[in-house]
C-alpha cells in the first residue's frame, strides 16, 4: 500500500513538472515571437495589414493588377503562344519562370554579369474601366512584393576572397519596384551604345515612383541593402529623394522577405518584413505631402546585375495590389425592361388575356419564327393589294387579307397571336432604338468631357510652358546681368591693381634714387675723412721721422713696429 502511494505521488509530481515545463516553453516562445514555420509565399494575401501600423485594415485585393502563382511563361528559345503568357503581366529581357511542373517563383534576373530583366503590368491602376476595380475611387493603394535577392556562386566566391566588400556600390545595380504613369521599358544594349542613361534595367527619364533595393555589402553585414524611394517628373526633369534605410534584405533563409509600398492621403510609406510572415513589418521610409501621378499607374519589378562580384539572383514570388478604403459596394437592381428568362424577348404582363409564355424549348422558338415569317408575308400582300387598289382606283380585295404567301389560311386566334408578336417586335425595336439613342448621347457627352478635359489639359500645359519660358528668360537675364556685373567688377579690380602697381613702382624708383644720393653723399664724406686721416698720419710720420733720427733707441726698436701699424691703418682706410 505504501509503495502504491509513493508511486501515485511520483506520477503526480512528474505531471506537475511536465505542465510547468510546457507553460515555461510557451511563455518563452510568446515573449520572443519565434516563428515555428516559414510562411508560404501564397499566403501573402492573408497578411495582417495593421502590423507595424502600416495601413488601415479596410482594404480590398485587386486580383486584376496582382501577380500570383501559377506562373506560366514560355521558356526562352521557344516560340510564344497564348498559354505561355502571364496573366495581366508581361516579361522582358532576362526574366523567365523557373523550370518545373509547379514553379513557385519568377526569376527577374539570373546570376549572370550585366544581365537585365523586367516584369511589367499590362493594366493601368487608375485608368482601369473595369466595374470591379476600386483603385480609381479608393483613398489610396498598396503594393506588396515577396522578393528574394541572393548572390550567385561567383559573387559568393568573390566575397569569400574579400572582393566587392566595403567598396562603393555601382550606380543602378540591384532591384527596383516602379509605379509610373506610363509603362517602363527594359534597357537594351543598343540603347546603351547610343548613350542612353538608365538605372536598374530601365532607361531614363520616367514619370512616377521608384523604390530601389541596392546591395551595399560589407564585411560585417554582407546582406546589407539600401532601400531608397525617389519621385521623378519626366516633364520637368526633376528627381525628389523621399528617404532611404538600410536592411539585411539580401541572402536570407526561410520565406522570401516582403516590401510594402503604400500611398494614402498624400503620404508615402515603405515597410519591410525580413521574416516573410507578414506580421513583423518595420518602417523604412515615410514622407508627407507627396503628389504622385493620378493617371496611368503601371506596376513593374526590374533588376540589373553588375560585374562578376556584383551579380545577384532576383526572384519574385508574389506581387499583390490592394485598394485602401475603397467605396462600399452597391447591389445591382434588376432592370424591369429585361426579361430574366430570355433577354431577347420583351417583358409582358402575365395577368393579361393575351399573355404568351416565354419560349422554353426549341420547338416553340421555331414556331414563333414560322409565325413571324407568315406575318411578314401578310404585310407584304397587304402592301401589294393596297398598291394595286390605288392603281385601279378601287378598295383592296378582302381575299388578299385571308391568305398567306403559301396559300395557308389563318384563323382569328392565330391572327391575334401574330399581331401580338408583331406589336412586341415593334416595341422591342423601339426600345432598342431608344437605348441606342441614349447610348449615343452618353458617348457624345463622354467625348465632350474628354474634349473639355483635353482643352483644359492643353491650356494648363501651355500655361506651364509659358511660366517655364518666363522663368528661363528671367534666369537668363539674371545670369547676363550677373555676368555684366562680374565683368565690370573684374575690370575695376584690374584697373585698381594697375594703378597700385604704378604707384608702387614710382615709390620704389624714388626710394632707389634717394638711396643712391645718400650713398653718393656718404662716399664723398668717406673720401674726405680718409684724406684727412692720411694727412694727419703723414704729419705724424714726418714728426716721428725727425724725432727718430735724433733717438737711436726708437730707430732700432719702435720704428719698424710703427711702420707696420701705420701701413695696416692706411690699408684698412683705403680698402
């Protein structure tokens, strides 16, 4: 009994420890938000739109502008066909679908040096006339791309050898997401030889938004990518930098990273999710007071490789477009003038005595066509009889009314039915004429609106050109005036420099003359002083000579030394 109690206690203790251990693991996973499995690229449509405070939760997926699996594209080198084209998108350059029965990615550019690829939408976002498209009246839009950038084998080898790291990136090398007013084209070798500039496999200029992903690998961060947003205006030739950020977007494992570009209330935002789950978006760029073109709106993904150490593989897994805050849907009301059973037949009152049920089988339809033919024959006979009676100046014979073209007689009920059908046909023709007239009026109104819009557009463009011309003329005038002012200032400066130089030369000449006069005066004074000294020495020598002749000691000892001293003094004075 005691042994069983100890066993039960041991089992209860082990169960409590197991529950405690499972709770601890759950808390740790919840705290660190560890993803247990990689996200499926097909689940991009189910992303949480409010993650990271990106966009409002009320949005609608625009499948006509999106690019999803399955990707069916012709293999390069094979003839094109209807089964080899992408839905709503076209490919250019080196873009191709990865081989396989169930391709999961669209390769925008392979890992070959100097390769260029482009994937472009064929339907405009804002000019779409489809009834189900809400982008033209929505408050904004968002584009979410599942994009993977991986280095090629040659690039990995170069990075392992230390090449291509911590160097200045090559301009226009990498991938880019475009939203432009007109479709962008792919950069070709012919355009490059003609000197056409471009970036990210697209020639310049373009009109719209570009979000570029430019690899800038370093030794510490080999997967570093610079994500920048730019707005270009093709008419003015102006480029506006909207912001940039650094992310480790390149060479990532697991699900492909996500980049989301949204535009709402004149605010452009760019978010990235490196986990690929759609729940860990972080802000990259946010810029207010942005005016994007409200016409066109073609979405594109492009990529361009550099040399061997800058050749990457760019794969596109999904490209989704959403309408932000679209207007609510309105239920279609049935048209009372259209027969729901058969739109080709007019609506009739089922409660009336002359009600004929709609045609439900081919036999009834054939019978109706036969009656219509008979009615046409009767009408023709009536017209012929009326013409003959008018020619003979007598009423039409009644027998002509009772016979058809084939001689078949018709009773009163058939005539009533046929008359009803004739009236229905006439009413149907009148309705169609009315509808055609209304449609023509609507087309005329639309054409007038288009013409007025084009006139206003042309007037606006002319005003803009006049303002540009005036600004250019003003700028040229200001530049000419500035050049004249600078020339006058330079001339005055040169004149002042020449005058100052002349004054300096005159001062130097006068100073030289003064120094020469002073030197000449000093030389005369020196000559007179030397003559005086020599005279004094001569007199002294004469006196010494006389005295030396009388003194034998001086003559023997002092006189030779005196002559040496006097000779040195004379030499010093003369020299």
